[in-house]
C-alpha cells in the first residue's frame, strides 16, 4: 500500500510526463515549420520517451493496487523567437522534472517506502541523462547553429536519433 502523499505525487508525475510529451511535440512543430526536420525528429523522439515515462508511472501505481488519477494537461504552446529558445526551454523543463522526481524520492524515503525509492532510482538516472542531452544540444547549437552549414549538419545529426523504449522492468 502506497503512502497517500507518495501516491498523490506519483499521480501528479503522470500528468507532468504527459505535459512533457505535449511540450516536446510543440517544439517539434516549431522546428518542422522552419524546415529543420532533424530538430523536429529529436523532439518527436523525446515526446515518445516522455509518454512512456507517464505510462511507467501509471503501471507502477496500478501494480501497487491503486487507482490512477489523470488530470488535465496544460496547453504547451509556446512562442519562440529563434532556434535556440526551444533548446533552452527543454533544459529548463528537464530541470523542473528532475526536481519533481527528487521530491517524490524524498517523500518516499521519509515514509520508508523503499519499493518506490527503488522504482524511482531509474528515473533519477534517466533525468541525469535528459539534462545532459539538453545541455549538449545547447552547446552544439551555440558552437555551430549560427552558421548555416553548421546548422545543417547539426540538423542532420539530430535526424539520426532513434526511439528506444525504456528498459525499466516494473514489478
């Protein structure tokens, strides 16, 4: 049986993960409208990952005998003045998600819910990777993005990203 506060935070995380997917689809759309199909691909793959994260939280709640409570998803639509703004926004958002997962982790530890802590270990590691990827995208854009040939090559690199399903096994 999950602690009430931990359960509430886990349910809220489902919503945050689905919002992340929507946000990244919005960013993908921004790049698609600019003809940067590699950037579009990168963010579409990111959206798929976030959707899967939401489903992992959902399944964990169900596996622990609780009902899943889905909330409304905020409109993710943003206006971007240049190609770097979505990259910066992605890093800011990943830091927000990291803080949210850390809050759940802290609460699970406080109530000695070690099964939830173990479940969250994968997400803690994943968030480290998510933040690094976002930082790398910004760094590459800052190095190469202002020059058309560099932007083209970076777009081609981002086009090569493939979706890989999460490797977390739920019990």
